[in-house]
C-alpha cells in the first residue's frame, strides 16, 4: 500500500520547474501560515513550523505528488475552540491524536468513503467557516482594543460592537492599503505573489509613515524566533484523551476531507490520479510529528496546491522545496516579521475567506429548493452560530434522513387481483393475488411495503405471487418484513410464490433462511411460470386491477 514508488516521477530536467514552483508556493505559504495560526489563537511562528514540517512530510509520504500541506482556514474555528477551552498544550495533544486517527483511517481504507460526504454538507460548513474567518478579522482591520475572543459568533460580534469606540484610524488605513494591493496586483500581473505584496506594502507604509501607532506581531506576540523549536513530546494523559477525542476526531475528519478534496482538484488540473489512503497516511504522519515541534494541525491546502501546479511543478520535490524555502526564510528574516502590523494580516485572511466561501455555488444550491438546499442552510447556520462539530454531525444526519425519504418514494407496488367463478353457485371469489415490487426494499421503504400487502392477508387469497424481478436491493429490515409476510400467509393456509428474484436475492434468501421458509419449489424465473403452478389457472376468468 505504501510502497516506495513515490519518486518515480522525478526527473533532473524537471528540477528547475520544481524549484521555481516550490519557491513560488513558499512565498504564498509564509503569510498564510502566520495568519492562520494567529486566527486559531496561537502565535504566528507555530503556523510557520507547521508549514515547514507538515509540508515536507506530506510531500514525501502523501498520495498526491502535487499536494501542498500546511495550516488552513478550515481548521480555524475548531482549533480556536480547543485553544479557548483547553489551551495550546491540549491543542498539540489533539493534533497528535488526530494524526493517529488519520493513519488508522488509511489502513482501514476509509479514504474512498470520504467521497460519499454530500456536497451540500461540505459547501455548507466551508461557507460557514469563511464567515467566521472574515468576521474574526474585523477587530484587527479596525484596530479595536480590548477585544477578547469568544467561542460563539454572536459573542464575538458583540465584542466588536461594544469596542467600536476604540477604532484606530491608522489600522484602518493600513488594512485598506493591504486590501487594495491584494485586489490590484493581479490586474498588473498574474505572476505577482498577491498575498506577499499585500503584506509587504502596508507594512512598509506603516513603518515609514506612522511607526508605533498600530499593533504589530512584535507588540502582540513578542516577535518570531529564528529556527525551529526543540523536539518536545506533549504530555498525554487519560483525562486529556477523554476530553479531546471528539475535537481530535473532528480535526482528523476535516483534515481527511480537505486533503482529499485538494487531491481531487490536483487530479483535475493534471489528469493524474492520487492514492486516497496513501494521502491519509501521509497526512496522519505529518500531524503526529508536527505537534512535537509546536506545530498546529495541517491538511492539504487547495489554493497552495493549485498554485504549485500552475507554477509548473512536475514532481513532489516542489513541495519539499516549498518547505525548505520557508525554513530558510525563517532563519534569515524572522526578526523582521515582528514589524508586521496585525491590520496588514487582516485583509489576507479576509481575501482567503472570500475565496473559500464558494458563494456562487452556495447561492445556486439554495435556489434549487431541494433537500440539498435544506442540508446546506442547516449546516451553514450551525457552523456559524454553534460550532463545526455539531454542524457536520447534524448535516450528515439530515442528509441521510432526507436521502432515505427520497429513496422511500421510489418503491412502487402494483397489485393484480384475479377472480375465478365457481361453476356451481356462480359466486366470485379471489383465486390468487400478484404483487409486483419495484425499487429498493430497505428500512426506509419497509413500512410502505408492509402497508400495501397487509390487506392481502385480511382479504384471504389461496396463493400470493410476489414478483421481485425489479427489486433493486433488500436489506435486513426488508428481509424481516418479507419473512413476517410469508409466515402470516402460511398461518392462514395460503402459499407465497416468488417470481423473478435476481441471483443476488436468491443468495440473500439462502443465507437468511427465507428459502427454507418458502420452500425451494416456491421460486420461479418469472410470473408466468409461477402462474402455471396455481391450481385451476386454465379455467380462470380474469378481472385484473392494478394499484400503486
């Protein structure tokens, strides 16, 4: 599964392309790493450490040769909630546990199952996360003081509202300059590293024109150290495991979803095919090692991966070079990072939030007014106003329930009632009944099936034919309803004949014991064959009714 064939695509003549793409994506990753860390409630250097270590390990061990990993915006709400509730040390433990879970997922081959998560759920929580990120930067954009980060959206909005009187004009000016640079740079040239320009220009303006007037990374966090921190294993106790297993599971699930979505995007851009379970393995190892150096949880980053591909990457060495470039930058330029204003970081995160919001797709799904629209809106609202954990759980449950409801409407039962006239008293009575079942017979449709055929037991027929030629599936509940029906008919002295049951159904009946209950002679390839076994059929005068 994890064979050493990851470097088969490396070629010396492609190294220059990997070098250029690696440096390009490294330039993009530096401001994002710091910004995502700060938005998650930790020091900016932890985002840099994550970019270096997780980026390197995922490039070496992951299942996509173009994948770029690091801290991402999707993690911000859950990481911030862990930091606020349990502290930074517990975040390291949760990240380590999430890494273990991802490795387990890879060996259980869960990678392919991630693709079954409804798009309405992923769009719902992604757009909700975008709203949280965007709104969370309003305080830094406006330069507000005494802002205390809260767990819930409405609490943070109230914090901003109550502190509007502390607005800093210089912060607003800095943020506007940064936002303008981000929006105007692509119009000048597509090759300009937009986010880096959006960070450097407002920083230089603030330093030259109004020094010491706004809060910076240095005043807020004490600057960024040069180099990686020492290796340190987090303190893991049973009580912490009990507290953090749910956040760790959400981090693992979210990391799996986003990394595989990123890999799918990369496949679409390159006509390649990633290895899902290998990707989860690489992500798991990265998230186990990164906390040992103070890093926060990481996953595949769609925007950085796309940048890597667009910059000409040909092998996974571009990701390795990206990590090495960020590491060298940390060694050489870390002291200068303390001068970066927080107001210059705000537009970067707002820009990222806007791009990840998928507002066009969100709007289109809402306009459809289908079950997907309901799932989308519920997931979005819960993500924003409650938390991501509840949103994903409720969104998935609601999607399943609506799916079951939709499937239950696919079951159709057509009933045929045929009469035989007695030659003595000429009174009509039921001779046999036939039911043609179309669609899935599972727990969601079992009640519909039972309701339609119960009357056939009350209005007694000697022989009942079940035509199952167009049944698409039968689960344990459907099998149980069939067994109960057969037993009820037999108690009334009747017989059930099965017509047209597919091979998979015959195997299921054999295993469940229904074959023995019905009898091996009670199965026929089609309804016509079953009718030949009904006594007196040649003398029947038919009057057939069909109901659905």
